[in-house]
C-alpha cells in the first residue's frame, strides 16, 4: 500500500499547481484509510532517515494526515483564528492564469481549512487578512476575492492604516504603516481575533501569505496547546523530522543571525527557528504578549516568544513541519534585513534582561554597527559559526565580539 502511494507521488511539490493540491488531498485520504497516528509517525521516521528529497510529497502528506487525525479527536468547542499579512501581494494573490507569479493563495488557504475541518461541528475557523500598508492595495484585492466567492462568513480583511489613523492602542507607537514590516499587521490581527471570545478554547495562528506552509498541518500546532498545557507552539524547519525544500543560499547568514540573537535573548532555550511563519498561541496569553511591544517589524516573532517564555517557563513547544519555499514573487530578498532585526533584538535585551553594571557586550556591539561594517562581517563569518549547527548556539558561545573585529 505505502509503496504504491510513494510510486504514484510526484517527486517535488508545487502547491500553486492545482493538480498537486488535489493529489495531496487524495494521498492523505488514502493514508487515513490504513494507518493510525503512531503508524504514520513510524513511517515518517523511516522515510526521513532515507534523506531523499524526492520523498517530499509523501512526507508532506504524512504530516497533514497526522493533523487530520487530530481533528477527529477534538472533544470540546474550538475556535481557530488564522492571521496573515499582505504587502505587495497583488500578483501572488491572483490566479496563475491572471499573472505568471499568481498562487491564488487566499482561495487555496480557504480550501485547505475547509477540507481540514469538514464535518467537524465542534471546530469553527476564521481567516483574518491584514493589509500592511500595501501601495498596490493587496487588502482591497483580497476583499474583492472574498466578496466574489461569498466568503465573508469565513474571512475578513483589516487595514493597519485604519488602526493607526484611529490611534488605536494596539497600533502604538506607529505613526504610519511604514513603521511596520509585517509585525504591526500580525499583532493587529491577533488582537482583533481575541476581541470577542466566543468559546472557551481559542487558538490564534499566524502564517505567511504564500503557500510555503500547507495549513493542513495546523492541528500539529494546536494539539500541544490543548493537551500539553503549552501556551505557544511554533513550526520549526530545523528539527530532525522537519521537511524543508529551500531555494537560494542563506544558510551561513542565517547561522550568523541565530548565533547573535542567542547572545541577546537568554530565555528561549533550545528554540532556533524563530522566523518560521507558522506559530500558534492560546488566546488567553495574547493580550499580555502583544501589549507594549518594541518591535513591529521583522523581529517581532522573537519578542512575542520571549514574552511568552517570561509569562510562563516552558510554555513554548517546537513542532517539526513541512515547509516548501515559495520564492517566485517573494516580498523579501535573499539579503534579509538582519542588521535592523539585530538592533531591535538588542533593544529587547536591554528592556527585558537588564543587568546591573556591565551591559551585554553583544548588545553594545550591535548597537554600534554600521551597514558597511555588518556587510563586512557577513562576508567574513567566523568558521566556528559556519561549521556548527544552529542548535549548538544556545550552549556554544566561544565566538566573542573581538572575533568579529579582527
């Protein structure tokens, strides 16, 4: 049975391809007819061990199958709110027939959620799209698609500009949408999601606009929040059973970023992949973690996580996910805004982890860095960082400030 499924599976995954999307659903349903969760996990372990990129399709299907089985185990009313931000997504939100980079991601996300929760009366869900000040009016395009497809009961569009103009407390200290790079909009969407709590159990999840993370995996994040007394579950691309297809070469720069933020934020333990756009939070903790944030740009994930960890020790769990890079019309480039992010994290260090006397040497160092100096560091990353895995960087701290100055 399994070998037949593998043989009939594509050797790669393109979730912009409607045929692949349908094939994923068909494959998952075949797996569900035969295997339990424990059996699916054993199969996954075996296939992961092969380290074969051509198995990505079946590995994604296995994660979605586990998630689908967890849906059927829900015994109490549950509301799931899914938030994502849009900025210059005016092409990718379209169908491929309308634009070469079109992914039709809004409709595909809706379909993924409809399929995942079909015939489950205890679970309700909503999709919250937040326009991050898009000059091409991505939010208006999203609303038009929602209206055209009669999805207003399931999806809604918010505009960060409205919250700023109305001087809404959640939008402080932003003066315009230029003060946000995704973070301001995600936090606004999270705030909106918990304003009218209709059921005891509500989970708020934020994701990326693109299709890199299939939302069929969503219950893998929800389960530990319902059953393991966790407040947050984060999708991670750096676990043993993570499935990652990534284009481009950002690895060494990403390692440098992780090494440096690890020197600044001491309470996140074995968490490494802070930037994966697939995170879930219990509604109860959200008012605390979104209040009075320093960061409304790309480092906002780290602040939300560190505030969650300060709220309750051991509150965050990592979940291995399948993540397929979506690069065609990405709104971020290969040169990630690492230095601005690190400067924001240095500010977090000073606020949340104040030290008497000697300040954190890495915070002071990063504060002083110019773009030119940081570019030089990027081109001369110490070998002791390049030659290690990021999961070593919590304990390993032998590369010091003076090593970046030589």
